[in-house]
């Protein structure tokens, strides 16, 4: 993993963790449901950004290497496609 991506990724994961901890706290305190949903949407948004960072890193490292070496290019592309099919 490229160091700039790792630093950004860890930052984003900590944001998601903070949002999730807030959701847990809100449920324990029986906060108004729609307020909790608003916070879960923040978790989803943070995790979406994590996925974007991971994908970009993967394309710039693993996939790029496969293209340059002309090895496993189809396999790497298939892996990416399969991840998006699972959603």
C-alpha cells in the first residue's frame, strides 16, 4: 500500500469508527430513531470513502503492476469486478 493512501485510509477509518461509536452510544441512550439513522448515514459515507481510497490504491499498485508485467491482468480486473458485484 502506498504510504499516502495508508495515512488517508487510517484517518478515514478513525472517522468511521468515531461515527459508529456515536451510533452505539445513541442506541444505548435510546436517542430518537431518526437521529440515529442520520449518524448511521455518516458511517456509511465514511466507509464509502474508505472503499474509494482502497480501490484507487489497488488500481495504482496491484493492477498497474499486472499491466506493466503483463501478468494476471485479466485476473486482477475480474477481482475488481467481483468485489462490485457483491454490493
